[in-house]
C-alpha cells in the first residue's frame, strides 16, 4: 500500500487530475469488503466472553487517540497530518477516507480544506513503515524479552491445553496432515474378526483418526456400517493421514492395488458454522456428540486466518471448516454443523449493492463534536453496513454469498486504487510538507505506534495473565498489524497467536476507522 502511495505521489507531480467521485467509489468497495469479512467476528466479540480481548482493543484505540492528540500538540502538526498518523502509525488505512470526508466538512475556506485533506496521505506515508515493520519486530522479538517468556514455548504449552499434547484419544474429525486413501488385504490380526467401529478405534492414534470407507469381499464392494465384522481376506479402503497409514500397515495386512475398492467419491467442501448448538463447543465435544465419522478436517479458518485444529479448539459462528469426505458423510455433518458450501464462483451482486446503498445513506447522518460536524461519511456508513451484512451471511449462508477471492479483490483493488487516487491529488503538496514537518512527523509517528502496543502488552501480560502466544496475537490484532501476526506464527512455529488476533482485529478495524472524524474534530 505504501508503495502504491509513493508511486502515485511521484506520478502526481505531473498534476494528474481525476474526478473525486472515483475515490468515493473505490473506498466504498474497500470498506464493504472489510466489513463483510470481519462482521461475524465483530458481533461475536461483542456478545461473547472475550472481555479481555475486547478490553485490549478498547485500550489500544484510546491510548492511540490520546497519543495522536498529544503528539500533534507537541510538534504543531495540523489536522491532516494528525489524521495521517492515525492511518499510518496505527496501520488503519481506512481512516484516510473517513478523516478526509470529515475535513471536507470543516467550516473552513476551500483552499485550507484541500490542503489539510492532502496532508492525510502524506502523514500516512511517513509513519506507516515504522507502524508496520517496527511493530512487527517489537512484538515478535522484544516483547517476549520484555515480558520474560519464550514465544515458541508459550504456544506449545497452549497447544497442550487444547489437547495437542494430551495422552487421551484425539478428538479431531480426522488427520492433522494430508489425507490419503490406501487399500489393504486383511490378515488374521488386529483388524480381521473385529467390528468396523472397534477396528477404527484400534487403528487411530492420539493425533490421527482412520476411517474404513469401503470393503471388497468376493464380488461385492460396499460401504460398511460400524457394526460390520471384518474378515480375513477382505480388501478394505482406509482413509486418513499418510503417516498413520504407514504406521499401521503391518497391523492391517498387505497393501494392494484394488481400483474397485479405491473408487471412493471423495469431495472437498467447506462447512460454515452457523448452528447455535455447535458454536462455542470444542472439537472434542462435537465429535463425542455427533460422531462425524468419515469427514476429514483439513483446516479451520477464522477471519481468513488458519487457527489450530486441536481437540479443545472452540468453534465459533462464522468459522469456515475445510473438509473432505464422501458426499453423504459431508451432507450429514453439514446439516449438524451449519451450512455445506461447495466451491462456486458466483457473487451476490444485489446483496452487495444493497449494503453499499444502505451504508451510503447512513453515512449522510452527522452530529457535532466541539461545534464541528462529524459523520461516518460514505466509508464509515458502508463499513457498518458491511459488518451487518457479513454477520447476516454468517447466520444465513444462502444469503449474500461472496466468495473469499472476490472479497479479497474488493479489499485489495478498492484500497490500492483509492490510495493511488489520493496520492495523485496530494502529490503537489508532498515536498513542502516534508520540508516543514517531515522529521517531527516521523518521530511523532514512532511514539504513536509504540505507546499503545506497549500499553496493551503490559495490560495483557500482567493484568489479564494471557499466554504469551495469545498476547502477541492480541496485540497484533488490536493494532491491525497483520504482518506481525504472520511473523509471530513463523517465529513460534504455531498458529496459536491467531486465536488472540481475531476479536481485537475485528473491533479495532471498526473503532480506528471511526476515529478518523474524531481526530479531525479534536486535533
């Protein structure tokens, strides 16, 4: 995003003119994409028991606002540069739009309003690099030293709490690793002479479950029930993790090539969690209650981020489960979990259009803060509409389906095009602003980035007693620093930080965006 802005400012020296309405259109698309994606997690955070994570998001936004106002006074920065610090130092690019809308409503002459509006992207460009790269290094390298913990060890300890290191039988739907299907001719031993259910329990391990999908007996090929007794000489097709299949091969018999028994109509699909009976329960509880035999869970995604799939991982409404299995098994489990969503390329344009239209109307409403008219603007209104419509889709998946790649396209193209258009218009003022405020703005931005992250880190560790992995993820989420989450996952070699990331990220996306007009009113 910074690269797009800098290139636009260079090209903009040629005084390129583009109609302002284009900025409004692309910003609205970006804000709808953000709202649609985080809506389920935003409302879940408001009504769930994640009070500590909610508090960290609120504290982060409050301290961030206070630091912006303080640094603006100390260094004499105008409203536009202050709003740019909100966007850049706190890495919330959507604030460019809401702050610019607020500036254009100020009771000032047009030339002054335009100058302040052009300062917003300049402030963003100067402060964004430390707000991203600096905070990423702080959270992954220095925060563990400051708080006295080892990130990898903390994540491992949390995984054990979730069942990753437990001695009891794993309760995942199926394997943690790649799913494979192999055929074996049974001999007298651990499997032959036993019922299918007993054989599957015997063959499964703490971290991988195996499923006997089909049996070839004589001239007959059939899918066995749980009480079917297996016989020596049967050829069975067993699905599960490749590693586990190799481990139990000697107990099953001889591996063979049998095209008939291996002809299993496997499908891949996604299950969207919508059931109230499922939301809030652990995978272990669900397996014990529903017995989702034959469904292989490949991964769990929340806010498009993969989270650990361990026995005590709790599923929440809106979670997306990538699964594989036979059609009848998938449909059976899909009815219990929520909605079985097979891959499609169709987007509900009518749904999106209604959301954008409703949000645009909502953005017209305004109130006065310090005698300055403050409103959500088009961007803020569309964000709120996106939140609601995204949540609505999570509880009624047949309504308003927009595939993940399409949401990504809305966010990426919308934001980068909007930033490019803003950069083109701000380019003529870039050199003068850097001469007068460049160094003070950089120093102020570093302080604005660092202070709220340090505050919430200490709050989470010493007041809320959060696990180190959850803490780092929560700090990255509260500051909407997605690169820091990726770095934490790599550093810890674990996806535990994602569990702390999602709720603060959803809340801060909304709160920091809404602070754009507040900064303009108070700075």
